[in-house]
C-alpha cells in the first residue's frame, strides 16, 4: 500500500511540475508584445532641437496623404496648420503632382504652383496629418522648444499592408475590395539663426580677363 501511494505521489508531483514549466511559455513568439524603439527613415541633424511624431497603419488613402505631405515640406509649423485648416474648409487645395489620374482641375491648384491645375481637397488626410502635427508640437513643448520657431524638416508617407475586404458582383462572383493604408512620420526642427559673415572692406580685385577688356576699350588710367 505504501508503494502504491509513493507512485501516486510521484505522478502528481511530475504532473504539477510539467504544468508549471509549460503553462507560462508563450504559444507563439509572434504573440509576445514588447515595447520597441520606432525606427525613422531619417534622423535629425540636431536631436536636441528637434522632435518627432509617427503614425502606423493609418486608415487613410496613401496617394492623397502623400500629395498632402509633399506640399508641407520645409513649411513652418503654424503655416502648415493654417494651410491644412484652409484645405478642409475648401479655401485652398492640395496640388497633385505625381498621382494625377482622374484628378479634376481647379484654379486653386494653379495658385499653389501646379501649372496643370490638378488638385483636390483630401479632408481625411489633412485631419490625420494635422493631428500628427499637434502631437509633435506637444512633444516640442515637453522638450522646451520654441513652437513658434519650428519647421517641418522631414515628412514622409509610406505604403502599409493592404487590408482585405470583398464586394459582391453579378452572377455570384466576388471581387477584392482592398484599402490602402499608410505610415506617416515627420520631424520638427527649430530654425537656425542666419549668421552674417563679415565682408571685406577692400573692393574685389578684377580678374585678368576683365582688366584686359578694360584696357582694350581705350580707357587710360588717370594716375599721376
């Protein structure tokens, strides 16, 4: 009887140890969620005077967002926010320079520098980028930067993985109905003050070619 109890006790201990060992292991390595540093395609030259913001897998069209972001390059932060608000109010438009297929023409696009006059008012893209600009502005305030002196030094839009849906057609057929999300990243940097170089007090020395041309013209120097 004691031998049987010993076997039962050993079996129970082995079962408990196996459960404790394997119950805390993840079922798949892809289900582990760890906080990782987000990698940007371009790092600012002066990190102490810059701030960044990023959005991944955003449900907004890639082409419209790319054209909107291209228009904001090297623009001041306050001017960019005002421009996006004007686009959402249809006071200004976004000129389409690359993805021009089936894009209408408007006089506002010519005013924005597109000679072809093709432009649109992508409201949803403006809302997403405006939210990212406000996020980056908050990051700049935390770092103690001057928000009135910030410039969009870098902005980039990349394609994300398409999301699959379906649409139903005639005769029982089914066609794909895909969405085109995107990733957006941007960097704000403070404008560097222009440093004026000291100009030489002496007049620039004329070149030999200019001096020979002056002498051929028949002019005589009035030196005593």
